[in-house]
C-alpha cells in the first residue's frame, strides 16, 4: 500500500505512537496550560460565586439596616406627637400660643365630622383645656380633658394616651410639689380620682397640668358638648404638604382654622433626609466595595491565566520546533519521493491537532479536578462555554505550533532540506 493511499490522520496517529518520548513532552506542554487556565477559571468562578453570595448577603443586611434606620427615624418623628391643631376660626392665635390652650370653643361634633371625612389625617383627638380652681389644694391649675383618639390604622398606638374615667394624670412639677404618686386617691372639685400617672418633666405648662377624661373636663369647665381644639397628625413630609393638609381640613370643616406645627414638620423632614442620606451612603459604600472586589479578582485571575497561556504556547512551540528541526531529513525524503509541501504540512497539522485535542480534553479534566480539590469549586452551568473556549484555544495553539515550523521546513528545496541547510 502506497503512502498516498494511507489517510494522513492515520499516519499522524502512528507518528504519535512511534515517537512516544517526544509526544509525551509535547502533550505535557499542551495539557499543562489548558489545565492551569481551566483550574484558574473554575477557582475564580467558584470564588466569584461565593464572594457574590457573601457580598449580596452583606448588601441585603446593609439594606435592612438602612431600612431600620429609616423606620426608627420615622418612629422618632411619629413620637414627637401631633403635627396640626384645629381651632375655631375666630380664635386669638396669640392667646392660643401664649396660654397653651384655646380660649374659644367649638362643638364636640366637629371632631366626629373630621374623623368621618378624614382628609389625609392618621390621628384625631379632641381636647378641652382651661384654668380651674383646685379648692382641695388651694391652688389654681390647668385642667386638660382628652377625648378618645381616633386612628386610621386600628393597630397604631394613640399619640395622646386617653385618660380613663375616674383617673387623673398629674404633671411632673405639680406631682412633686403636692407629693402625689401613682395609685394615690385625690379629690378634685368634689370628684374622687386615682392618680394614673405622674408625667415626665416636659419643661412646659404640662408640668403644672391635670389631665382627665373629656367629659369630666367639660363638666368642671361648664362647657358640656364643647371642645377647645382638635389635635391631628397627617404625617406631612414637608411644610408644603402640611399646609395642603391644613387647607383640606378647613375645606371639610368650615368655620375652623387648621394650624400646622411647622417647626415639628421641618424637624421630621430633616430627620427623614438624614435617614435617607445615611442609609443611601451605607448601601452605596457596600456596592462600591463589591465592585472593587470583583474588579481586583478579575485582574488577578486574568493576569495569571494570560501568563499560563503564553508560557504553555511557548512550551508547545519550542517542542514542535525542535521536533521539526530534528526531522528535516525526513521531510526532505518525503518531498523527494513525491510528497507535496502541502501534504507534509497537513501531516504535521494533524499531529498537532491530535496532541492538541488530547491536551485540551485532558487539561480541562485535570483543571476541573484540581480546582475542586484545592478550592471545592465545582463546574457550574455557566462555566462550560469558558472551558470550551479554553480547550479550543489550546487545540488551536498546539496545531499552529506544529504547522508553522513544518510549513517553513517543507517550503524549501528538498536537496537543501536533506543537506540540513
């Protein structure tokens, strides 16, 4: 059988088996870089997945903390109390601000009407206050009657705790001056009441006040069925929103004036902005760190992989060049017996392809095993395209490393090739 009738692929396989030592060196050169790059890729991908999971968990924790900060700021703002007072339209606001209570009254039904319409209000409570003589103690004090607070959300706690019938809440300074304590029975204008609470010091007129249920205050002040003001909470996020809510209240209840507590609204607004800024900075910092880690990881693994690929290509090229130089006489004989330069080149290309295929497949398998053993990095669904690319690159480099030197050797004169020139 002539050499022309034997497929070049078969000749390449025989060549690989015949020159076992050279084949082993070349195969190692083809396998090692593919294995190293594959192992680095899988280790990097596994590390990336683990790092992303940790960073994502950290970001979720940071986001939850940021949300908690916002919620707590909202709770603090909510605990500041009502942000609007509704009074009679003909009231003297200077007296209202100075005395701390309304000198003119309005029908108690106004509170019920406002609660029924509820123009953007979350909390509504009727209040009546006035100075009364406390003959049993020989002093004059501010009496405050509080009605039941009506809230939009039944689960929400009232901003102004109601006073049960038969009980009294005593301001801090008044309780200290009179030696009153919780549970003690006191007489107030002929009524026997139990001290339900001695209030914390507020630094205001509340420290000298008595707080009772609305019905009792109406009887003692002689204005049954009347209230002094309505305290409301709209949760306005800005002074402009508060004014809009106030105009809506005045539209629902003609004859009243709605007065936003603008200073409290602005304080709440600054608190919200501070919470949003703080939480936003926290999340941004977490994401910035996450991006920096990813970038550094990509640069590190990419540089190592590139070095491995270049070193492996150089190894294969050197081995194939030496092999080709050693076989110049064989190439010259093949040319002399009638082989064309193209046929010689294809033979060497097949040899490179055979070694490249074996090195690529073996390298990917070895790299996967090494990555799992060293870093417990398993092959994920998204890793297969990259591994296929690494294998193809290894095969191509090996094939070219054999083809290019053979092309140079086979392209010359057969006589010169045989002479070693």
